[in-house]
C-alpha cells in the first residue's frame, strides 16, 4: 500500500513537471513581448520549480530540459549560445 502511494505521488510530480516544462516552452515560443532576459529568467524559474519537485535531478534538468528550452531561445532570438543566469 505504501509503495502504491509513493508511486502515485511520483507520477503526480512527473505530470506536474511535464506541464510546467510544456507551458514554459509555449511561453518562450509564443509570447511576442518576452525579452531575452525574461526568457532566461523563465528557464531558471522552471529549473527552480522542477528541483522543488525532484531535488536530486539538477543534472537531468541540465542535460534534458534546459537544452530543449534553450533551443527555443536560439531560434526565437537568432543567437548562437545561451549562458545560464546565476
């Protein structure tokens, strides 16, 4: 029973993370008033939110999710590289 509850909770967190990343990608792609700096801040806000859901997955975010979001910024702002905001 505990394992089932833990599995259910993890699935819920995964759904929330997917929604968060998908909405972030959509805003990066479609918000015409979004500036470059705001786009970088949005990626960092997504990272913070994902790490609240999965505290030990910083490397996964940087390897899987960040490149997806940065690709959108590259295409939108016609730049060759994006540096993380610290």
